[in-house]
């Protein structure tokens, strides 16, 4: 009997870890490791890229080195910053328009089974259409100004936000709704205090994905349909056989996507303090 009791105590016992004995120290160390990895991995890849040019593993006639990109005279030209600002404006307009429509329709379809039955198949079919294939249609409708470019970005963002919003609303557990009903809440109160707050963390995940997609679509549209902006700059470097110019445009587009995604992520943390980071439970 004693052996059984001893074995049971051994199974239930656990040696305290640093997270148990000193949570502040543990969190500080974990944050340092995560930051080091976030900075160290990209820095190592860039260093390897530069070494490839130094030891002539990479042909400098077709590719630009990181040092050439950073020291490029193009970065100091006012024209480049004007093109960046043009691209940023297009991206922001398309992102906000597409996000607003996506959230509104996603919420409506999430709470209404009839509306979901009416529109889900149609929107799913339209979602699978390559958005760049719609360029002739949008040019015919909106003309040759900035509007068709912004509209294409908005349409692309809309589908990502719509899907995540509708799924988030439908994914709120029935137990929360039943608890609100037991307290006498009406439909609007249930939506305001239960459904929408419960869905917001997942909606912001969709917005983060859409932020990156907005940059992808921006460059794609500008490659095909614009004479200015980062996409046009990349295309100009290709047609004039100036790899440095192309890589400057690619590097700025990557930084723009990173910055915009982090802005949406930080905004989500500020507005949703109750939500777990990245929608995943904390793990030691």
C-alpha cells in the first residue's frame, strides 16, 4: 500500500521551473531569446547574402548585394520617396475600404443564416478568381486613374477580412450566448457584449493577414497598371536591366509590409487587452 502511495506522490509531484519560481525573470529571458531570434535570423541571411557577393558565389551582373541596396543613390533621391508615398496612399485606401466592407458583410453573414445561404456560394466563387485577371474589367469601369488600382487592392483585402470575420462570429461558443440570454439580454445586447467582443481577436488576425496581402496586391497592380509607385520602380529596373533599382524596390516593399503588419498587430493588442497574443495560449 505504501508503495502505491509513494508512486502516486511521485507521479503528481513536479520540480518547480524558473517560470514558477521567478516569473518576471523567466519572461524577461524569454523575451530576450525571442527578440534575438527575430533579429538574428534575418541578419544572418543578409550576412550570408553579402558573403556570396564577396566570394563571387553570386553573379553581380544579375543581382544586387545588400550593401549596394543600402548605399544606393536612389535611396537619397526625392523621386523615390514620392513613389513610396504614392504606393502607401494606394495601399491604405484599398486596405481600409476592403476591411470596412469585409467586417460589415462578415458580421451580417455571421449572424444571419439566410444571408449566408444567399451569398456564401457566390462570394466563395468570386474569391477564387485571380484578382489581377480583373484588371481589364476594373479599367473599363473606373477608367485609367488611381481608382481601379485602389479598387483591386480593396477587393483582395475584402475577401480575407470577410472570411475571417464571418468565421469569427460563427465561432463564438453557444454557451456565451445562452449565458447572456439567461440574464435577459436581447439580440442587440448579445451582439454588442458577447458576439462582437468574442470575435474581435480573430477579426484582427484576419486584418493582419490582409495587411500583408494589401502590399502584395499593391506591387502586383503597380507592376501591370501603374507608371509610378514601388511596383513601377521594380518593373523599371527589370526593363532597363538595373538590378540595383529592382532590389531597392523589393527591399522597400518588404519593409513596408513588415511595418504595416506590425502596426495592425500593435493596434490589436491595444484595443483587445483581454485577447491572448496571436490567438495562441501562452506556453513555457
